[in-house]
């Protein structure tokens, strides 16, 4: 009996993943707000009513896609922040990791870039929540760096947000650069490196001005 239940669960999970994959393919050419339930089930080869065994709505499916897409981005962001080496090595490694992630998961990156400000409220909220969690994790990693000595928690959150936002912008730019145009990809890489370097310079001098004065004031 348990064997039969296990087979059914595996089949259910397989169908659920097929729905996610089909939706992601269909979203290559449209936004989630225009995606129809029948389109997705037709692509998978199941009855429209069977969709509701896996998701409550297209918006619910979209939220699941957010979890899948940003789950694949999670290791990249953590590794980017914690990469060892001097400043230039860290910047170069960060850009390399982002470019590699885009090459590996282009459909996921495109989905997040489009739906971050799209018309489906629950999906926008899911993306916002995931990015807030990324920023919190990045903040924790930054707090362990000696460069962060004397920084307030609020300022570390702000810095983490800058890094996460820049990684997303860089991913979008790599996505738009033609794969067969190495010069354009190099231009994107140079721009991304300069922006990360600028954030790093600001970080090193943040406590030199009014921010530092606030922390040393009685």
C-alpha cells in the first residue's frame, strides 16, 4: 500500500513540475497576467480541471515559479558576497558568477526581471519577500567582514540591498546581451565591475563622513 502511495506522490510531483516547466516555456513570449490555465494544461497534456490538484490559480503557480527561480539564484548571491580574495578578485568573481547563472537559467532570470514589477500582485509580493530574505542573508555575511566594524544594522541592510539590486540589474543586462556577441558581453561585464567597485569604494569610506559622525556622537 505504501508503495502505491509513493508512486502516486511521485507522479503528482512529476505533473506539478511539468506544469511549472510548461508555464516557464510559455512565459518566454508573454507576461504571467496574460497566461491562460488552458494554455498550460494543453502543453502538459492534462485536463484543465487537473490543474487544481497542484495549484489554486495561475497566480499560485507564479508564486511557485518565484520560489524555483530565486532558489536557483540563492547559491550565486551567497557565493558572490563571500568570495575570498582582494577587492578586484571579488568583483571579477562576482561578475563571472552572475554571467554563469544567466547562461544556466535564462528563463528563470527573464521571468523574475519581467514579473518583479508585473501585474500579478501575489507574484510581485513573493519576489519582494524573497529579495528581502536575500538582503538579510547578505547583511549577515557582510556583518562578519572586518570592513563592517562600526556599521549600524540599518546601514548593513542598506548595503546588502545595494548588492542584491546590482546583481539583479547585472543579470538582466547579461540576459539582454546576445550570446554570440562577445564584445557586448564584455561591455556588460566591465559596466557591472565598475558599479560593484563603486559600491565597494563607498563602503570603505562610509564611516568617514556623517554616517561615522552619528556613531561617534555622544
